[in-house]
């Protein structure tokens, strides 16, 4: 074989192999990361700083480029929604986030979505999305307990696992998932339980949905309450959500907070205990009440007395999650019986 022919054959083989690689990459699932900020995007002064750090220091590109392994599991793109600590999350960002995710998941070529978020209110955003995302495709909300710069930081591996789940057809139909510490947890059932530890997110009454271990993603249970594609809530035309506040009851607390919230324009209030007189007065102004509890696990059982007073019970939703559902419920109705139905279904 002449040298030129050999050269041509080698070139042909190289191009053939290259096109195979490009083809294989094109066939990877498409995952979009919607970034909002939090500790997962924060930096400290040195590697031992686990608590003192500044938010908003890790741009989405840096977060993604730090994990070249992602290229092997998905075609990853991103959209920066905000760059805030989760205490600053607000209705405007939530509504835009939900609309952007819905738009992405409606595309036939999209496989799933990941949301980065501060852990402080992560479960509220996750539950909100669980109620308003119109797709069965996986949505994984991810955070970190340690800054990006820390020794033994947890963010990158949490993000890697979140992308794995979002890319997996196996993860469809589980609703929105919270992804930290190698666990897959259901948005509805899960709460941050520890101020500092990496195993902070726990579904106290239910346990995790599954795990992201190195051999495979395994699921052991499926949420039965309505969510995502089966939800009746639609935020596509909403510019705001009704104001709902939470009152926390302790020894010698009185109705001052409740009355102040009514005065401030609350359309709904989640209670951790009753003050019947103040409630009746506020109900006359159209305020809707939901009874939750401050213990952090267990159901608030429906009673004839509560129903008679027109007070909805929260099932096992803690006050801050009952607030999310009540806001969405109030976009549809003010009828306590109908809202109770929603609390029993979502
Ligand atoms: N302060 C942070 C936040 O909620 C905590 C975290 O992200 O872990 O944004």
C-alpha cells in the first residue's frame, strides 16, 4: 500500500471514530441546571472554614467546569435564576423558576432539571415546584452544607448525583426530589433537621425514596400524594401569589402576631394552635386558616370541631410547607372544605 493511500485510510478511520464519539455525545441525556445560589455556590477564606463564607462566589460555569465527570453522563446547560442565600428567595423568583423549568421540560429533547439552592429554605422551593411543575421528567433540587472551598466539601458530589438523577428515565414520576448526602428524598416529606451536619435532610415519617450509590440509582418507594404532572395548580399566568403568614404558638403567646398579619393583608394564616376569638374575627374578613403543628413530624388529625370552626388541617405538612400549599390553594378558592380536599390530596 502506498504511503498516500495509507494516510488516507488512517484519516478515514479517524473521522469515522470521531463521528462515533460525537454521535455518542449527542445521545447523552440533556439536563439543564437552574442556579439560584446558597452555600453550594459559596467560598470561604480557607479550606477549614465551614461556617464563615460568602454566598454568590461560584458562578454556574465554575460549578459545572469543576465537575468534568458530568460530560460523561449528560449534556449539561444552565440558566442563572438568581444568586442569593435561600433566605432571600421570593415569589417573583419562584414563579420565574417554575415557568423556566416548565418551558425546558416541555421540550421533547430535555431529560430533566436540576436546581441549586441554599439549604435554609430549600424544602419550600422544592415543595412549591412539586406542586406546579407540569411534567413527569425528574427535577432534582440540590444544595450543600459546606462551602465550595472547604476540605471534604459536599456540594460537587451532591450536584453530580443530582445530574445523574435528572438524566435518568428511571427517576421519572417521583415528583421533585431533594438530593444531598447520596440520598433521594421526596420534596413533600423532607425537612432540614440539623443546622450543621451533611445528613441534615430527613423525611422523618417516611424515609428516603432511594439512594445514588456508585453502582446504580435505586428507588424503594414512590410518593402517593398528587404532584407535578397530576397537580391541578398552574402558575403559568400568575404574576403574584396570595400572602400567607405563619403564627408560632408558645407559652403565653397571644393573638398579637395573628392580628398584625391580618392588618398587613394576609389572605391566609397557618397556625400551630388556635385562638378562636381572633380567628373568628379574621374569618369575617375572608382570611382562611390552616392548623399545622410545631413538632416537625406527625399528622394533624381532622376533627369535627376544627371543621365546624372552618379551620383546615394540614395533614402532616409542617407550617412552612402548609403555607406554600395554602398560597396555591387560594389562587383557586377560599372555600375551607375545598381547601381541605387539597390538603388531603397534596
Ligand atoms: N444560608 C444558606 C442558605 O440557605 C445555607 C445553605 O445554603 O446551606 O442559603
